[in-house]
C-alpha cells in the first residue's frame, strides 16, 4: 500500500496531497478561501482599453489620441460658457464676418471700372473709403513718380516799429516728414493732407498761366493757403497774428537714375512760385470763429497792390 501511494503521487501537482482536487491549495482549502484569509489574492490583469474613459488616449504616442484630447478640451471650454455668452460670441463672429465681406466688396467696387453700381452708390462708397482706406495705384503704375516735390512757404509780417519783415522759405513738407519718420503710427494728416492739397491746387489751375479753373480752383487756393497758415501756427516759427501775406512755392527734384541705367538726369531743384496771398482774419487758424474784418481785408488789399500785386510772385520766380 505504501508503494502504491508513492507511485501515484507524481500524477498530481508537485507536493499535492493524494486525492486533492486540481487547483486546490494544500490543506484542502479552496483558492477563494485562501484569498479571503490572506487578502493578497492576485487580481486578473486589467484591459487598458476597457479602463480608458471617454477622451482618454489609448496610445499616448498616437496622433489620434492627441486629436481626441484637443477635441474634448475644446468641447469642455465651449460647454463651460453660459447661453448668453454663447449668443454674444456668435453675434460677434457673425458681425465681424459681415463687416469683412462688406469691406472687401466696397474696396473692390471702388477700384473697379465705372459701372452701374458705382454710378448709383458712388457717393456712399467714397464716404466710406476716404480717408482711411484710400486706394492708390501710383506705386504699381507703369510710370511711378520719379521726383520729390516739397511745398515751401514764406511770410511777410509786421515788426514792432510798423515796418515789414519777410521770413526765409520754410519747408512744410519737411515738417510732415519729421512727424512721419520713426513714428509707427503716423497720422493721415501728416502723410496726405499737404500733398493732396497741392495736387488739388495744381489740378485745378492751368499749366501756362496758373489761372483758377472754375470754383474748384478758387477753393483750392483758399484750402492750400489756410493749411500753410495752420502749419506755421503749429510750428511756432511765426506769430500768425502778425502775418500780412504769405507766398507758396514748390521745390521739385528728380530722383537720380540707378547706377545700371545710362540716363543722365538733371537733379537740380526747380521752383514754381505762386502769387502772394493776402491773409484775412478768416484765413487764420481760428477760421470761421474770427469775425469779419472788412477794414483789415481792404487794408491788406492796398498793401498787396503797393507791394506789386498778385503777379509779383510769378514775375520773381515762376517755373524754371
């Protein structure tokens, strides 16, 4: 009997008692009982995919998991907004989109050739475009500007003894350049007001005699001279209250040709002087706030006639 028991022992698990059930622990205890007693029973391995919740990354190294994380984060951020906040965001985005589309349409119609739409709504488009969104094609024209034009002024003033003094030529363009250089946000006035006023003047006067063409020519004369007085007042170089009359001129200098071109250009400065302009109280920076002064205007007109009249400037300078 002892020999049979020893021969049958190898049939079971090593060290198993005879007659023990497969998987039973020594002493006849079941695995569940043993786990209950020791509290150290090994749990089956968890499935990583099953443990992953919504929005978790099944593979930290995959792009799919990163996209899922970003989408979930965006959903959470948008979902955190209240209903009024969502409405405000939607209205803001919609308003900006509509404005951007309308702006592009206005600019396109402004630069497009004349058509029925521009004829019908041209005034409204110009009011929107000028001055902030003005479009100019001179930079890309076949013959862009190849000259520098400066506008200069001099003034005749009353001195303390009842006499008259004449200032040197003062460059109004240099004042604008000084306000523009090293300024990341230069004003539209400094960039374009004087230039546009001079273009307005030259475009509304004849090239030969310099005579005003219609009402636009007369308005351009008042406009450009009042800008000159305003700049003199802002600079503090001259007391505008003592100014009797002023004279404007343009100084035009051609831009030299590049080294690789054989053009021989005359880069000397050419001047074009306007007539003397008698200053009245309405021409001063106070403008329409100044009362009418007919006596002053008539007195200055007599001063002008005694000084040689409006033709003096052209006789002295002119285009040369």
